[in-house]
């Protein structure tokens, strides 16, 4: 009997402490949310939120920046609300600066999320007066960032803020998986008429590296020869004279984007279009 | 002297009556807006509006449906607000049904318009309690309709509701020109990866008619041979065995969309894409 107590005591203590810690975290979050409600009502537009899907490219994989609220097992997108003095770009820039430290991020709107009960139900344990409990129409903005430029920052509400592989996403809160999928679909469609990569790749890259970026976004293998011909026909790349040194195989050619032609193609569309 | 009075009397009477009529119209609109304010606050979400850009194709021209408010010289888009029980598609469908009588319209979101003072300043002569005077974030939805299906309807607030040529647009109120341009730009971009025409053309059409639709959207001439080859390569058309009769020249071939292949291309993108 004594041995059993000796054996179970640390386990029971651990469980009690775990529950206590979870309870305290929950109470802290609740207190914080309620305290912030009054301020939120004063400074933000009601019913409108902004959710950001931040894409980065690293180690040949497309990544997305996700956060986890304290008190939650599910992951979510970095988001926030629109100040009464802001437009949607200013709101998204401010939110991302707070979460990543990065400024002048390339941002693009890709849709609104307006279903009933997408947000109202999430805070059902809280009083109706809670700012977060109202119906929110969310405006989705995606960002393409240089992975190296971003330092994920956890804020007062979140327990974590991390890069996750697009091919291995964790379970999401609310409709954030739908929002992420829509952002990726938009990016995928845009490959047909817009150049991409300037914000995602380093200044110098090889053709296989560029192809890898396209393949991750499209989630399919592309033929190497076709990719090369199509990309050259877009006429947005400059080739360096020197090749990349090192490695067992023939040194691959190095390219960079011709910024002027790239910007022109962003404006007018790619050469093969209508 | 007598002749002068005889001559000017009808003119002066006309001017007085014109001013009186304008004044009465203005008062009526003001009264109506104020009366509807209380109801609007009860049933709609604040700060969120929906503006619809309705495209139709007629006589070889792309048209857009515009309305003119009573008391205004400027034209605007058919729009409205979102009921507390609606999502954005339901709101736009309801608004368009009220304005055109058409149901099951193909609707697509193309952006939000969130600048400060895009709506607040427009009703500056009205009291602050007026529903319409608040800051509105507008969600832009475009619709592609069969011109023949639509009967423009003037409502309580509007003096006119008409089709206008996209190449000859009248002066617009607020930022409605910007919204219209963004819708057209979105349509233009989508030509690169989506089939178009099913909602805009009659069931049977010739290749020059389809080309004309593309040319109006793109606002540029296309090479006939290239257009034909590209369109055939998309593999979304069926050719009829009989040709169109009548006319001095060789009878042109008739085509229709292959609905199954068309729907597939809407889903997966056109064959020439990535």
C-alpha cells in the first residue's frame, strides 16, 4: 500500500498541477479578453476582422505562419481587427508587424468570409458583452515574405507562433483552414497570369529551385524541360555569367529576377496571356 | 414691354417649377432615408455594404447595369446592405433580385473597398443618425448575366436603372467607378485561367461572336487565327454540323459550350495553364 502511494503520489500531483495550471491560464485569458473588450469597442470597427495567411519558402517547402491561443489546442491565423482610422491594408500591415516584426510586407486581399456563426460560437463560454463574441465578417489577406525576415512573435493572447509546412498542417480553429486553403488556391490561380517568387526566393537562385517553388504551390510535379521553356518565355529572368560552385554534378546556372520586367509583368500580365 | 413679359413668362414659370420639383424630390428622398434609418439599424449589420457590378453582353458590347439615385446627377452600382441573417452571397442575390428580377445569378466576389470617407462624406447634409452616413466597408460582387433575362427595376430610392456600355460610362458617385474598374480587371485576369461566356452568350454562337466578347472584355483587338487555335485548344466547345444561314459571306460555323468540359475547366483551370 505504501509503495502504491509512493508510486502514484507524483503522478497525482502532476495531474492536479496540470489542471490547476490550465485553469489559471484560462482565467487569465478570460480576464484579459474581458478587460480588452471595452477598449476594443472604442477603437475598432464592429463586425469586421482581418485574417492573414503569411507564406514563406524555406528548405524547398512552402510554409505558413500559424499561432495558437492560450487555452486552445487548435491553431489559427494571425489576425485582428480594423481600427476606425484604418483601411484593410493598414490593418493587416499593423497586425503583421506586431506578429512578425516585418514591415513593407507584400499583401493581397483574396476574399471575405461571411458565414453566420463562424466566430460567434467560438466564445460561447463568455458573456455576450465580450467584443470577440460578436458576428465577424473576416477579410482574408495573404502575404508573401522572405522567411529569413520574419521572427514569429507570441503576444498576450497566444501560446505559440510558428511556421508550419503547407503539406502538414495541424488542426485549425474556426474556419481558418478554409481561409488558408482559399489563399493557397488564389496563389495557385495567379501563377497563370502573374510572376511569382520575388518576395519568396533569395536574390540568386537556380532553375530547379524556382521550379520547386512552383511545384510546392501547385502541389504537383512539373516537367523540367517544359518548366524551363515556359519560364524563359515569360522573359522576367536575368542569367548570371558565373554558375553555382560546389556539388558533384555540373554547376547549375544562377538566375535573378529582372525587377523592371517583373514589375511590368505584375502590371500587364505574363507574355503568354491574352 | 408687354411682349417681353409674354415671352419670358413661360420660361420663368418653367424654371420656378423645375426648382420646386427638384426641392420636393430632395425632401421626399430625405424623409424616406430618415424613415428607413431606424429599420436599417434593426435588420442590417452596421459598417458593411455590398456593391454589385452586373455585366451583360448585347449587340457585341459589354454592358454594366447602373442606377441613379433620386436627387443625384451621378450614376452608381446597384447595392445594399447585409441582413444580420445573411452571408455576402445571399445579400448580393437578394439585392440583385430586387433590382433585376433575375434569380440564380452567377456571382463572384472580387474585393473589398475600405478607404476612409468613401461613404461618410456622401451624405454630409443629413443628420449623423442617418444609417447611410456611417463608414461602410463595401464588398464588391460581380455578376455575369444573360442580357435578355434582366429587367432593370427602379426602386424607391432611384430615378433610373439602365444598361450602360462599358466603353462609354457616365460619371459615377462615390468610388463606384473604381469598383467597376476592379471588377472588369478581375474578369480580364480570369480569362487567363477560366472559361468565360456561358452566362453571357446565347446557346449557339459563332467564333467571331465569342472573339468579340473577349475583345470587349480585354479592350483590344485579337488575331483571328490565334484566337481560333487557342480557343479550340481549351477543348470546351462543341461544333454544330449545320452552319448559320443567311448573309452574303460563307455561312459561319456554329458552336456551343460543352457544359461538362466547361464546368471541369472552371474547376481545374484551362488546359494550357500550369
